C-alpha cells in the first residue's frame, strides 16, 4: 500500500496569478501614458493598435447603461455564481475541466480571471 501524500499542483494557480498581474500592469501602463480616446501606439501598419478607451460595463459595453450600484452587484455576483456552480457540479465537470479553465482564463475581466484561478486550484485538488 502506497502511503505517499498526494500533492496539489499549484502551477495552474500560479499561471492565473501571472496573467492577472500582467493584465493589471498593462492597464496601468496604458492609463498612465495614453490620453483617453487616442491611439497610443501602432505596429505592423494598421494591424495592431493600442488605444485607450473606457468602458464602464463589461465586454462590448454590456451593462454600460446601468447605474454603478446594480452594475457592481451584477459584476460581483456573476463570478460568485460561476464558482458556486463549479463547486456544486465538480464531479460532473471533471471531464470538461480543461475547456472550462481555458474559457475562464481567456476572459478579460479581472473577476473572471480570479474565478479561473479558483477553478484551476479546485481542479488541481482532484477527487
């Protein structure tokens, strides 16, 4: 009988943390150096532009018309619901764990990146 302890791999959590830090650093850099609604940098002709644009909602200006209170409530509730669903359906979702991790880490919003980190950590624990 093998008495080795099962170690939890922390690489997915570390990768998510690195992605989060790079995301926040790039946003801070753009906010500090590029004026609002201007092109700050172009590369490869018209292929790649860095533009500073504000969006109070989430992707594609969804929830942009809501007030700050309801918008904040929705943007906080969505990742919490997602994490709760993953915890509840953990066993059923194990088959789709890599797909879920990729979808969550590809989102732009910081709260979803944190949700991906939590999901990756939970998936790393294993059954």
